[in-house]
């Protein structure tokens, strides 16, 4: 007898439908009957034989004395992880006539089995649910802890189970289980509860202004300032002024977290903009993703959010350089011998660094002990091509204690976010008929800058004069126009004005003049 059960396996942030085929044949030989798992399984799936055997027996079912062959089809797709335990166990119980064969065909299932028959959560349940829905599956049996995540997929009945006995009783019609319903609106109720607010920041109005511009156009930022001026504090508040995530953005971000095993039962849908802050000792694979079977790294985990790199020059040079392509394309492709995976990586990068190795260059009271050569070497750790992908160079000044103790309260995050949202709405309308994937001013190509950030004669002359007198690099030219376009959008002005260009030029302090 052959039984086929629908399941799926994760591939990148997508999933591939997998049929778990179980064949049971009579066995009259000596010793324990053979139990084989084929179909390109990894080691963890090979070990499923012992997990399944123990789970079936400890759940008080008879493990059949048959020759068992389990095939995971398609055979050319690499299967990994323990998520096939449940369909394998149910298939074995079906071929041994302990589960109704007609009923089992109506359900897909996924889940890891404990030795006592309990069903544990698995990673990647959201892309799995989305994939099975496309295959017109109507019912998906999942671990209880995965139910909230899977249920965000509409049109698919999610059956939460906690033990193998529950699955058998449900399929045999002896235990009714209501399909889990997700209240997606409730997941967004606390989407703006970041626990931080720009209204708490005093005395850094120019920095807040620059970060609001960055948020409005999706621009990357590099902040320079002495230790303790508030670079980290400002960066952590940047997600609070970004537009609220849409459902599509939330689903795309959640898929990444799902395959990385970072979705929790309490928050099954990522509705807050991610903020990732890896330590400067992170490896290349940790930053962009990797492993034998590639998994997403920090640059993808910050998709639709903010990637904060503190102590920017202290990161390994190679680690920083591998970020250049993802920053430009908004995706990262990881190639290994077993195959390649492409993950989304459309985020804002915010980097912070001291102005010199000792940190006190330009400080009001403390003396810098660095030589000009040391300062040049320190800043030179950031390559020109990487710096080229950072639109705003922001100098964060020290704040007098009097401003901290009695300074006026500036704009709150809610007020700044309203301005940012208005500017983003303008860009959405502007790029509606443009190329796919263009969402904000920072993503414009040189050709698109010429079309959407056109400068009138006097304004262009002003920029030309600034380029020559300040000896700005050629790469700064389009960056300034992008920034000026965003500043004009924030002001609600259709045409870029001279003051917009002037402000944009002020954010290019680290540009190196072309030789």
C-alpha cells in the first residue's frame, strides 16, 4: 500500500511543495524490518526514522513490522530539517491501517516530533503555507506554536495540534479541531510601540532634521561625532519615523524571519520596522548570509527596516565590501555548491563612527592626540565605492548640558513620521509608472535622476559652483540631486530650489575630491 501526504520544504524565502510517499510491504526476513528514507534527505531527515519510531510507540500506536520506504518527492530538491517527521509518522500509521486513508488525503501537514509524540514548531511555516495555498491545499496541520504565523495566509484552514494523538484523532474524525483564525489587525495594534521617541532627544535638531530627510527618501546615512554625543540614540529612533509597514511589507519581512527561525508565538507577524545592530566582529556570512544551506544574514533581517553599524571603521574591510552590491540592488545572492539563494535586502543603512581613532577631534574640551596620518588612515578604512552608496554624511555635535536639562522639546516621532509619510506619498505617485522596484528617491538611477530631479538653470549653476569650489567628487553630483529632490518633497515643493541644493551639499562632508 502506498500513501501520499502533502507537505513542503523551504527554499530561500519561498517553499517547494513536497509529497511524502510512504510504501509499506510485508517482510519475512530476520531482524528488524528495513526502514528507508529516500529523496535527497539531509542527515536530520535520516535521523527521523528513530524519532518517528519512538514517537509512534510512545503515543501508544503500533509501529508496523513492515518494510517501509519513504520517498520525499521531488527527489532533485534537497530536503533538510525535522519538519517532515509528522507526515512521515502519519503516513506510516496510514499504511498500517491505523489512520483513515481517505481522510488523510484531504490535509497537508508539517511538524517535528518529540520522542513522546509531542509536536514541536518548525521554521519557515509562513512560506510553506503560502506555497501550499498556491497548490490549492485547503487544510494544513501545523504545530500549535506555528498556528498564528501560518494563519495570516487567508483561504487556508490552519489546524493547530500539539501531539501525534491529536492528529490521528482529528483525521479519523474522533476529535474536532477548529481552524485557527488570525486577527491580523490586532498584530498591527502595537506596530508603533518602539519604546523610544525622537521627542526625548534634546539639542540635536540638525541631526533630527537630517535623519528625517533620510527617512523621507530612503537614504543611507553616515554619522560622525565624538563619543557620547548620541549617535546610537538617534539611530535607534530612526525606525519610529519610517512609514508604518504595509501588510505586504510585513509578510515579506516575516518570511525572512520565519526561515531564520526568529518568529515567535507571541508576535507571529513582523509589523514593526526591523532594527538590527550587529557587532563589528561579525563575519561575512553573518552579515550577508551563508552556510552550507544559505540562510539570511543581518542585511536581510533588516529588510524594510534599519541596519545600524556602530564603530563603522572597526568592521572587517571585506565584510563591508560585500555589502556594496546589496546596498545597490536591494537583494543579496548567496551561492554555494548546493545551490544559490536570493534574499531581499532593501533597507536603510545607518553607520556611526568617531572623527578620529581617539574620538576627540573637534571636541570642545578634550584634546585629540591623533596625527593627521592616523586620522587619514582611520577614515580610509571606508572605501570610496562604499562611501559612494551613502547619501548623507552627518556631523553630530556635542550637546551642552544646559540644553539637555532645560532644552525645548523638539518634534516627536509621530510628527516627523507624518512629514515623512507625506514625502513618501509624493514619491509613490511620482514613480508609479517608473521601473519596477523603484520606491523612493534613493533608488533612482543616474538616468532617473536626470528625469525626476531636474535642476533649473540658476539652481544648476549653483550646484556647479559648489562642485568646483568645494572640490566635491564626481560621485557626489547625483547624490546631491537625489537629496535635494527629497528635501523638496518634504517641503511639498515640485521644483528643486536653490536652498534645497545648498542643504544637500552640506551633507557631503566626507566626499573625496577626484584626483
